[in-house]
C-alpha cells in the first residue's frame, strides 16, 4: 500500500498556490499556465482555502461576478479537508469519492507539502493493479 509521501516523491512538483487577495482572473491564469484544475490559497504560507474551476463556475460566472474584479477569497472553498503524507492512496480515494472532492492538500506539521488530484489517485491505482497482474502472470506461467 503506497503512501502519499511515496507518491509525492515521484511527482516532483511544488504545489501551485495563490493569495486570497489575488483576482480570480490571475488565479485562472496560474491554473492554466500550470495545467491544474485547482490551486491552494495560502496566506503567509498558511492554508486558508482552495480554489478550483468548479468554484469559479458555480460561485463566480453563474452569479455574474467578473473574474478581474473578484478576489479569490470571495469564491474559494474555505473549509478545506486535507490529508497527511502517511495516509495511503486507498484512503485518499475513499475520501475523494465520499466527499466528491477532486483535489486534496497534503499537510505535515501544519505546512502544505503537496496536493493530490483524483487523476493522481486513479493513475497510481491503475499502475499498482498492472504491477499485480504482471506478477500473477509471471507466477502462472512459471
């Protein structure tokens, strides 16, 4: 059972973040430039929220809020569920499925050390299953 710490070591990617006072437009530019669907919202290195494409669609554009005139703090999700690096991929999948989350920040000692997406979880699960299948095929064929 692989942990998030092991997954983070193989990702080699610093989590993408914005500040609560940044405009939604700037946050969307950051998301586009980094090819991510969500960014962490940090205030002096403290996690205060998460902002996703879903937040923009449901809380912004549908309510007529202009992305250049709206601060991230107005649309971000501020009740952020997070995981720790020693939790397993399977635990994350269960949380994401149960809560309908696509992204989970990873915190250690109160500090953000990464973020995991549903895509990361699915990719890792498929990889683990492929490895098991290959091992079983070797065993069967001797």
